[in-house]
């Protein structure tokens, strides 16, 4: 009987000794955990070179010289060398803004300075918080406030860091966004509309909007029913085209979804270039994260659509302060690629051609088995030279017309065409695209959480999209397709709360 008890006890003790042997106490309460294997986040520069090697489980963007980084499930802040300058003591963090950052500990949020000192609140009273920010960047007082959710009142208010502010703004709104140009959008659930307050908490533009953005360049973009309007600081309203939006466009380009694929449009509504992507993000610092149609990896393009940083990353985020976060498995990545991201074992030209043809054939068979889906049987792909969009698809497709058409003009009896999309003798097709839009304003809201770059798995950070509709018609003859097309810019959602994080 005793022997039966002793064996399990010895087994447990032995297992525990191996576990604790892997954890080395470094000093204080910090425990060094054995290095985790698998994909990690690091940072690259505009040339695609790693400036901070991939070593973190999750990261935030760089702001004010620091970036939040998660190593072994504890967050801290690193400098541009990848060294922790604020220890890993937190469950979550938000990027620095106006000299302050918000950190989460034991389920409650606090505001710290760059020395890691907690400034507010004194106790665990805040369970949701926004970003510290200046009320008016052009004002001399440089007053800084932070929106927070009061658990007792179940409302949002603002804490003033002083000494140049107007004092606390008591919690009384169901949702808030951010101050800029001295005004902030706030939501009254009782009225069901958005209005604007000043930094004393006084409503200066009445509750009348179905959605409202923070001010930018002395103008706020709002929705009144289906109307897209601009509002100035005295409340004057002017109807505008969404192509004039300040928030939707970045580097004068905006995202739009077209039958599940992403394109970039100019302010005249036309495509900026012909390429389409499986995933795309807004431009920042002249570059944008994309995933090509036939690639499982992500890279970066410039504003002409050229791939300037190869699509070799498992995930990637936009540039901030000349650095972009990218995710790779370092054990495998540096065996396959050089420091300039060129492959160490280049594929021979003949093999690459065979692989490309095999991929195309595989896609054709896949599409042939699912008629009626996106870009499949019975639909005609757009020839945008006729429609004025300038877009040319790169996906392979089939035609029911006799003869096979290629760019070289060759044909066979198989009836296959290398032109993108499929067409039938009827030549008719309609399609519905979805517009991709950026947030119209920065918002906090009850229950919202900060965005983490790369939480345990790939997470797309493309802008949230709202729906817009476009229509086109096409007619087909043997081996050719003609279409006209008009593009409508994406519309901001009427009631959708905007992400709690404030963009740069």
C-alpha cells in the first residue's frame, strides 16, 4: 500500500523539479521563462531590414520613442534598440501619447509616465480607458486629458492631468471620442445622437448626428441619416461627397473592397493602380501592408502599387516612427532568407514557371467546382479600359466561348481563357463590392479593449469596412469582354463605435 503511494509522489516531485529548473530567478519578482518557440514579432525599417530582431509574442506600434512589447505574457515598453526600459509588469498596455501611457494591472487601468511611475488613479477604480491626449494641440496651455469609464456611474468622463486644464469632466456620456481643436464628440443614449463638448464639459454643438468624428483641420465629419456632412466649430453644416473625406484617405489613397478583394482608389473614385490584393491596409509613411492574391505572406507596396518590401512575412503592421512590426518564425526565416530578404536558395526560372502554371490550373479546377461564387461561373470579369477604372484582374478564369484566348493571341478548342474572371455567351454580370474605410473618429466605449499587434495568432489590422455598392455591365464575344464600371467611395457606419486607440 505504501509503495503505491510513494510512486505517484516521487513522479510528481520529479516533474516539478524539471519545471522549476527551467525558470531562473533574475532578481526581484521577475522570473526568466525558457524561450518560446514559433513565430515572433520584430521591427523592420523602410529598407526591409530588421532593426529589432523577432523575439516578442506581441507588440504595439512605436510612439514617442517607445513601443509596448509582450514577452512571456507580460507587457513592458522597449526602446528603438529592443531593450525594455519600462519593466514587464503589465497584463496589457497602450501606446504613449502626450507623454503618458495606459497600462493594465490586475484587471484595472492606470496612467504612467516614461519613468514607469503610476500617476493616476490612486486605486483600482478604472476598468476601461482611452488615450491621454491634448485638448488642443495649437493652444498655449497644452492641457492633457484622458477618457475613462466610471464603473459606478456606468458613464464616460475625462480626467484632467493639469495644471493647465479646466479640471475634471464628470462621467455623464454613454460614449466619447477624442478632443481636437478644443472640441470632442460625445454620445447621449437618451437622445440617441452625437454632439460636441468643450473642455469644461459644456455641450457647444447640440446632439443631432448619427455618427461624428473628432475634429481635424477645424472640421468634423458626421453622418445625418444617409447624408455625409462637414461641421465646423460653430456648428455650420455642409453636405459633402465622401470622396472629400479627410479620414478615409491616407497619402491621398483610400481602400475599397471589390468582390472580396482590396483595391486602392483616388479622390476621383478611380483605381490608383491595377493591382488587387487578398489583404491590404491603409498607407502610413508612404507604404502599405498588402497580401498578394496568390500569396500566403505579406509585404509592403508604395503609392504606385510597386512591391518594395517582399511578401515574406506571416503578418505585418503599418509603419510608425520609421519602423514596422512584422511576424516571422526566426528559426525558419533566417534559414530561408538573407538580411536583404532575398531567398538563400533561389528557385530556378523553369521551376518557378511550372509552379505558377500548376497554381493557375489548381485555381481553375477549384473555381470550376463552385459556380456562382466570387469571380466564378456565369460572371464576366471587368475590362476596366472600357469602364474607365484602369483596373486589370490577374486571376485566371474560363470562357464558354469556343477558342482559347491568351495575350499572345493563341487559341485551342478547349475554350479556356487566361483573362481574369469567367464569361458566358449572355455576357451579363452584376457585382456588389464593399468599400473599405478608416475610422471616422477615435472613440472609447464601454467594454472596448485596446488593439494588440499580433495577439496569439494572425490578426488583420486593416481598417474596418462599411458597405458601398457599385454596378457594372459587361458583354462578351469570343475571347473578349467589355464592361463599364462606376465606383462609390466607402461610407462610414451610422452607429458603429470607433476603435478606442488613437491613430498617429
